[in-house]
C-alpha cells in the first residue's frame, strides 16, 4: 500500500529555535569586494588632499585673523572726545592700553607708559607739570619730549587715527609727532597699541 504525503519541501534557509524566537540565518553571506590596488591608492590620495586642504584653510585663518582684539593691549583702543584733556591739562590715563593721552600746544599724542631708559613706569607729576620716572629720575614734557635724566630718547608713542567732526581722518606720521587738532574738532580717536613708534633721540 502506497502512502502519499503532502509535506512541503524543506526550506533552504536555516532556522534555529530558541525558547521564544525564531531567528533566520541567511543562507549566503553578501561578500563586499575589496578595493584593488589602484582604487586603494586613489582613496589614499583623496584623503591626503582633503587633509591638506583642511590644514591650509586653518593656517590661512590663523594668518589672517587679527592677533589682538580691540580693547586689548596690542590691539586698537577707541577713545571718545571726552577722554581728551583740555590743552595743557593733566593727561588722560588708560591703564589697560598702557598709554597716556596728552593734549598740548604740540597737539594730541598717545604716549607708551614705559620709560625709555630701563623700562620703569613713569608717572605724571601735577606739581611739576611733567612726567617723571621714579627709578632714575628721567623727566619728560607733557607731549613726551625728553627734558633730563639718563633716558636715551623721548617717550615712545602709539600710532593714532583721529576722526574729526567733519569726517576727516588725521593719521600719526612716521615720526610719531602729535596731531595738531583741537579737542572740539575730535569725534573719535583710534589708538593702535600694536604700532609703537620710537623717537629718534631726545626730541
Ligand atoms: S627707568 Fe626711567 S629713568 Fe631709568
């Protein structure tokens, strides 16, 4: 006697059975082709080029970026006209910018606060109407010119740009001479503490 069965053909996929789940294991693994030597070199070249471009961009940004921020010593300071003293009066002191802002018959000038002898901080002495250095006694006029003492030259100055109320821009010359302008004419002063001008001797 022949017995026929209608059992389905066994599946080609493998099954494992745990107590709760069935997990199908793929019959064939997908194989990822490895790059050949030429492709490999191409990828390396591309990665090197990307790295080089990133490094160049970073260097360019670092090179172009200003070294000092505004309002930080080494950078630019902006002073309103109210910071400028009346002509002949005691100079305006900016400790952060390390300068004195003087206004005299010579004009307006920003003086670096460090003595040109051995680097002490000199001070304004109102009773004597001049700058005096406490270390070795060098003395300087209100506009920074040498008077007497061991200092080898007059006080160093910072380059300035003065914008007037009429919109003109007056710029410090190469010698660092005071800018002849009245207080009333000044709209704003920009002092560049990154641009120090050394005087040529005791003048
Ligand atoms: S450091 Fe100023 S006089 Fe010597």
